[in-house]
C-alpha cells in the first residue's frame, strides 16, 4: 500500500485539524457558513484534503434525509465533519460530493 503523505495547502487562510494542525481546506473553498453540526457552527466546503471517509450511513437531518460519511483527519484520526454522498430532497442536491467541517474542530493554520 505504501505511505500516504499529507497535502500542504498554499493560501492566505488555511483551516486545519484543531488536534494536530494538519491542513484540511482553504478559505476559498467555503461554499456556505450557514450550517450546524454536533458541536455548533459548521461550514460547507467544496474540497478538503488529508481526510479519510468512513462507511456511508443514512441520516435524517434538519434539511431532510441524506447519505453521509463521517470524515476524520488522516494524521490523528479525529473526526472533523462529514461528506454528503446523496441528498434525497431535490433542493438539497447541491450538497452531494461536498464536505462539512465543524468550526469547533478546526483551527487557523499559518
């Protein structure tokens, strides 16, 4: 299988794992800040790096039924959010393939 190396982002504002500071996404990839997670505020991102995705599960959320996968930091294995695989409501289809990172589990990396 081989070693997996972390991806390092180059941006004016980088979000990282609060636990180990591994780069997760940059500010330009935020689609929306109008989300809530288990720990409070959460952001919808177009792209994230250095995460592993768990098994898909169906969840009933405030915006309807979705199939999601929890995502964890690849470096320290701390859960940092989830990925939307499928949205059943037509108005929520824009979330498919996108990621939620919870603000409480993030830090700014300089």
